[in-house]
C-alpha cells in the first residue's frame, strides 16, 4: 500500500540542489521551503525583493508534503469574538474543527 500523500505522489520531482557554498546578498531570507515559505518568497519577488529560500531537506516535503492541503489561521485568540457574535456553540465547533 502506497502511503505517500497526494501531493508527493503527483508533484513533479524537485531538483536536488547543492549545499550553498558562497555568501548571498538578499533582502529577505526565508527558512523553509513549504507552502508558506514558497508563497512568501513568490510575493516578495513580485514586490521586487531579492529572496533566498533556505530548505534543509526537500522543497515541498515535510509538513507541506504530508498534509491534506489545509492551512488554518490560529483561532484560539478569536474564539471569544466568535462566541460573542455567533454563540458559544459556534465557537466550540470552530475549536473542534481544528483538532
């Protein structure tokens, strides 16, 4: 039985890049080549910044590659506001949906 995620099973193979051997001059260094890091890098490049993405393993693997594709904002700090506007049952449902 194949236990790889859909993302790992269907993604194009990423290039294996050598370890960085020289200094780079960049505006922003992003640690992590997952979906959040790569999205941040793309947006920064589009804004004209020089960006380096630092990934210890394989781009798009680890948490991103093993996920179900869901990104959730932190809701803990907003539960009181949700409860005030939608009631305590709604706040409990939101909290439960986050695992």
